[in-house]
C-alpha cells in the first residue's frame, strides 16, 4: 500500500490501473478489478488508485453522503479482490487542485508506468473535474497506455445499476440481505471493542460494544443475526452473534446509536481493546421499547434463538 506516488519503487511497474472511489468495493467495483486482472495476464501489476475519503467531503461537503466503508476496510477488501497494490491518495485541497493532465503524468505514467487504465464511464478527475475517459484516451495515445472503460453492472432482479447509493438506501432501511447481494458479501462495520454500561452482562447477555468512531455504514436500528470476527491476533476467529443497533429505548439513557454484539453462548469472552468486524446477515426485528426488564428478557431470549436458527 502506498500513500504517495513518491513511495512507489522505481522498478514497480508496468501496471494495470483501476481508478475510482471504490466506496463499498461492491460487485460493480469488483467487475472493474476482475477486468484489470485479465488485462494484467501479461505479468503486469494490478493497482487500485483510490482516495482516503470521498472527494465530495472536500469539494462539496454539503452533498457528501456517509461512506459505505472506511479506509481500513477498503484496503482489506481491495486486497481480497485481487489487487497487487493500492495507492491510497489523501484527497485534500492540494490534490483537488492538480490539473487532470498532471494527474495522469505524475501518477499513471511516472509512478505506476501504466499499460492499461480502467475507469467507469462517469469517471471524472483533476481540477474542476476536467478529466474524463476521453482525455485519458488522448493522453494514453501520447504516453503508451490504453484505456478500458468498464460499463455499469446492473442487478438482474431490479434492473438497476449497482451503486453505493443503492447500498446506503438498503442499509438505511435495515435491508441487509439486499445490501449483501449488491456488495457480494455481508455488510459490516469495523472498530474497537470498548467498555459500555455493562447492562447486557447484568441481564445475562454480555455484549461487545463498538467504539463510536467505527468504520462502515451502520444499518437501521434493530436486532440482526450475524457474525463477530476478532481481527486481532495471528488468526481470525468468527463467532455467531445477535447484534443490536440503536439507543436502547427501554432504558432511555443511551444518547447515541450503538453497535453491540452478543456472542451466542459466550459469557466469559474478553474482547476489550480488540478490533473486530461485525457482519450483518439478516434482520431479526426492529428496535422497540419494552414495558420493563421481564418483557425485555423474554424478547432477548427469542432474539437469540431466532439468530441461532438463521445462522444455522
């Protein structure tokens, strides 16, 4: 992984480069990467060029949507998708002001020695968004690389373009199954396990509470069946989990949305300080306030059994 073109070794290339925001690294993004892997069958490196944040957060923050995934997730998912390296550029005012032609020369030609550059049809880059696939093709003819414009991937069941916007819509509605189809994997969040109010432990259902600065798009409030993956240590361990998202309305003393996961049948698991990935498989129910602890305990027991059945 490189954070600056200057970090790329002089003998790194030649490369096949896929450029984009890659927010979600969803099935549409992976179609671009798969094409890049085919184009690199001559031994070239497959490189993803992307950004540490949505460019809109700098250019038009009032229009910037929440991210589907964070930088750590993006790097890992790009690696899983089969890239050899990622150039993760810091998108700031300085990068936003670089002319499109300079972007091509300094990054694609000089640093990565690109042989092929893959972009989506609506890709724009450079100061003022002046760069587009046509400019890339003109400069490719001058500098010896070709441009492969990859068409959108459409979902057969809905005849709609797979996009990060659609994924956010599904997650906002709690529809993690549709989001999973579009992503090609279960939607997830990633963060550190921190101390909470320990109310779950008092009720017999100790939970791993994720920090507020977690990465990933948190789905609608409710209870979900899913997995907690401990990503620290020499190997990853996955645990079946009932996951709660919301503000705990029965007690009405939590003032910000929380993600907390109860690992099924585990009462002595100590994950404090660990980084975990919480994967949402299916929604069990929406979030509601209960009339007392007894009613809540009955519902929690049912949530656990439904989660067990769904994951089985």
